[in-house]
C-alpha cells in the first residue's frame, strides 16, 4: 500500500481523497461512538431473544419474556371488571328507585349509565339526550310513556313498537291517509289542537268544530282534556313539547299520517346491569322525579 500523505498542520494521515484542493483527514472514529455502536448491536441481539421480534410464517418469535400488549390489555380489562363487579352486584340488588339514596352507588351508576348512553342511545336521542324530530328529548320531565325509573327501565328493556310481545305499543290511526277523516275535518282538528296551547292565531269556528271531532275520535288516547295518556304513549297536546314539530303543518301532518316511533329493545343487547344503569341515568336527566 502506498504511503499516504500526512497533513502538515495536524500530523494526521489523509484518506487520499481530494475535492477542489480540500483533503480529508483520516481520523479514527471517536471511541465513545464506537462503543455505543457495538452496544446497540448487543442490545438488538438481547432484544430479539427476550422480546417478540421476528415474523414467522404464521406467527412470530414470542421471546423469552413472553411479552404481549394484547394479553396486558385483556388482563387490565379483567381487572377492571373484577374491580367493578361488587358495584354492579350492589346495583342489581338495589331497587332502582332507591339507588339515589346511596351516594357512592349513584355516582358509579351515573358513570356506567352515561357510558352506555353514549355508546347506544346518542345516535338517536342526541349526545346529551336533547332529542330531535321524532326522537323524544330525554332531558326534560315530559314523558310519552311511564316516566318513573321503573317505567323507563321497562321501556328500555322491551322497546317501543319494537315487535316484541312485551314492548310498549299503541298506534294512532292515519286519519288522512286511510281516509277516516276528510281534509276539512283534519284542518278543523288542527285548529282545535293548536288552540289547546295557543291563544293567538286561532280560527275559533274551526276549533269549535274540531273540538267535536276530537271528542269522538281522539279522547280515547289523548284524554278528554288533551293532556295525553302514558299508557298509550299519547303525548300531552296542551304543552309546548312537540315530538313531531310545533307548527300547524306538523300537527295536521301527524293527524294525516299517524306516525308511531320505534325504539329498539335493549334487553337482549345490553347486560341487565347496563340496562339498570342507563335507566337510572336517563331518569336523572329528566330531573329524577
Ligand atoms: C334507533 C333509534 C333509537 C335508539 C338507538 C334509542 N332510542 Fe330511545 N326512542 C326512540 C324513539 C323513536 C322513541 C319514541 C318512541 C315513541 O314515539 O313512542 C324513543 C323513546 C325513548 C324513551 C321514552 C321516552 C318517553 O318520553 O317516554 C326512552 C326513555 C328512551 N327512548 C331511552 C333510550 C335509551 C336509554 C336508549 C339507549 C339505551 C335509546 N333510547 C336508544 C329511538 C331510539
Ligand atoms: C290509539 C291512540 C290514539 C288516538 C286514537 C289518537 N292518537 Fe294522536 N297520538 C297517539 C300517539 C301514541 C302519539 C305519539 C306517536 C309517537 O310517539 O310516535 C300521538 C301523537 C299525536 C300528535 C303529535 C303530538 C306531538 O307531540 O308531536 C298529534 C297532534 C295527535 N296525536 C293528534 C291526534 C288527534 C287530533 C287525534 C284524533 C283525530 C288523535 N291524535 C288520535 C295516539 C293516538
């Protein structure tokens, strides 16, 4: 090998490469750098042996430590379930109406119920339970069906018009579509229903004719005073809460079509404790009375 040039200033050999008159010194790599470099190689080998590392045909090398994030998550979940089990047992054993008198149990139930609500109910009833057209608001104390905590529990368990035998069921007739009432009669009825909650913009003559039609056709479900009946899920027509909208067009639309909202049964989708928890949660949203 030819003797290489030595740099005059530093006394270090050069590599022999030269670019535009600049020559490269052939300094050795710093010792600390070389040591770190070898250490990483050793570390890699140790890691391959100890931890899951290499892909195999159908699986992978599991490593001596048998580490698995998946198994860790599973065991954390089991741990969480075990930790929560006593509270759920207590919830199952407590009559729903009395859950509120135990502060710890109530707090636990509200959190569990809120989680169930967000996962299962907010798609239809809105994130906070505020409802939308056709989907009742759950944050007020106005209930179509039995609004006691046990009544709400029954609604959740079996659903409304869900097709189950135990489901809450009733069907307002489609007076217009099925030709049971004429357009003029529907318009009179609309005036009457409107007059139950409004003093402005009422056609008195029409409302009076509507009152007679109401007495013959509607009182069996909505009651003589129009205040509704929770055994049929028939809304109160005298208040400011409207399931299908507050305008005259909305009101006459419902008399014409007789829509009946469908709420799925959750008894076979959720565990009994989850149904209990979300019933308490929803009941408390409405004021808890
Ligand atoms: C697919 C849409 C849908 C989902 C999901 C849904 N609901 Fe409903 N829910 C409805 C509809 C529609 C009604 C109104 C039925 C009617 O018109 O009588 C209703 C009615 C109710 C009522 C009765 C309200 C009253 O005034 O009596 C309660 C309580 C209720 N839902 C709670 C829940 C809870 C809690 C969940 C989740 C576990 C849930 N809902 C999931 C559509 C849904
Ligand atoms: C068989 C019982 C039944 C009869 C009879 C009945 N309704 Fe209803 N009505 C209901 C039910 C149940 C609802 C709620 C539907 C739902 O929850 O989807 C309702 C809803 C309504 C609504 C909508 C209320 C809202 O909050 O948006 C109006 C308006 C109404 N009915 C008017 C009438 C009039 C007028 C008559 C008579 C011509 C009548 N109903 C007869 C059961 C009945």
